[in-house]
């Protein structure tokens, strides 16, 4: 079962289920539209010859597999998938593996009638190479995502992606056409294991969930995320093919927009905290204040010690993002928790409030701006 709802997004341009996007790339929708998945997860078939690489494979919607098979055959009746590259461990990008592995897509392109393997072996064998960036799957959220992959046959093997690793695709039909190269870029931030893929010959960057076709992205570590965006900025690709949403033609502008949006948010938070450094704020209060366009006075607002929980998923994302901004700003030496001793008393002395994995424990914690002047004076 999918962790994600499948609700059409009427507020976004509709995308066809299957479309050729460039000379060597086709997009197949994962058929899982929703609040966070936009028009659904994009999966991409790449390759100029019979051999294709699939980037991501949706969340396992029942109609995805027939769509993928039909799409593949309509590109070329002899086309086959030799490798699947998983951009990151979230279920909407790898939940479709099980169906693919148990389908006829996971069969060798050769005529096996003359081969020595038994039909049982043939049915069970894994012919598609699956590649993903290695993860410590015993910890935190990753355990949850890993659990969802457990539905795969026990002997399913994964190859570890490495940063800057290159996949080469040759066109067997046309020996004179130059090979294609897909370069792996480890781009953590949205998820620790997140990778983008750069198709060198077409100057296309498959951005996974680092940059989307519409709206903004949830991230789990802002420091890493900013570094990943800057790496994409440096690459200057011609076009972005995101994990969700339509192709981005104005790629540089989009990357700049993402970087600027985070900086604006960071400055907004700092401005509020600096207004009156004696006033301390929780992430929830900051989001409420910012969404009311700062119409309340900061001092009266933060006097409130109300504890709130957000059940609305998008508001919860906003609060989490502000929490992650505060953690980044802590490492920049600009903010800190107001009462660390009290936090430790409540959460245990080993829980680190400044670790992005523990962001949910700081939603109702007060933060303050570190006035460097005051700091320097106190040290005298
Ligand atoms: Zn996603």
C-alpha cells in the first residue's frame, strides 16, 4: 500500500502519462498525484539504443507497471531496462520496485529458450541492476523507508551509487552514434541518500526531489541542502527534469530562486529574533507570526506559552522547515535554544536538539538570537 494519497492536483498543469522529452529521454508518470507528489512521481526512461536506464519507479500504483511496459515498447519493441537508478529512499521513488522485479520487464532481452537456466530460475532471477546510494538503515526515518523495501524478494541485490560514478549507454543499433553518459551527483539535504543524475550529452539534470517543477521542497538538513543546490548552480545545466512536476527550461533561474527562497526565509527568521533579543520564539510561533505577515507585535505574540500541534500537513511542513532553519542558524553561530538544561531534563541528556533528525522535539522550544556584542562582553 502506498504511504501517499492519490489525489489529482487541479491547481497544476496536467502532464500526459507518457511523453518524450528529449532525443533520449521519456517521462512516465508514477500515477500517484497528491499534495506532496504534485502530478505524481516522474520516472524517466533514458537511452538511445535498445538498452534503457530507468530513473526512479514511482510508489507502486497498480496501473504504473502496465503503463511503463507499454511506454517502453512504444519507444522500441526491443527496448529493455538494464538498470534502475533510485534518486532516494522515499517510497514515492522506489515503491514500484517490487512490481517491476516480479514482472516481465525483469527478464533478459535475449532468447532464453536455448539457455541452460531452468524456467524457475529464470522467473526468480534479478536481471535488472538496481542502484541506490548506501544508507545506514538502522536509524530514524530510514528504518521506516527500508521496511517498505522489505516486501522485495530476500535475494534482491542493490548496487551502491557513488558520487561522480558514470553510467555509459551505447546504441547497439547505430554503432556510429556516440555513447550517452549519466553522471551520479550525491546531493543530500532532501534526504541523506539523495542523488541527482546528469545526462552529459543533453546537458539535462535529473534533480530528484532537490528541485521540483512547481513549488518548494521539504528538506531534512538545510546545511546539506544548500550545498547541493550550490553544486547544481555550479553545473549550470540547460534543463532540469525534476522528480515531480514539469520540465524546468529556465534552469539557472530556478536554481537561483530556490537558493534565494531559503536565504529570504533565513533573514526573515533572524529579523524577527533580532527585533527584541529579550523575546524568545518557538518554531510554531515563528510560523504563525510570519503567516500573519508580522501583524502582531513580536513581544505580545511571544509572551504566549500556548503549545500547539499542527495536524494540517502543509503547516506542519512549514513549522519543520523553520525548525531546520534554526538548526542551521545555530551552526552559523546566530541562534540557540533558550533553555538547554530544561530541554535535556525533559528529553534526556543524550538527545541533541541541534541534530536535524530531532527537529520534531524543538517545535515548542524557545529560541533566541545570539547577540554577539553581548556575548563578547560577557566573556570579558
Ligand atoms: Zn518525491
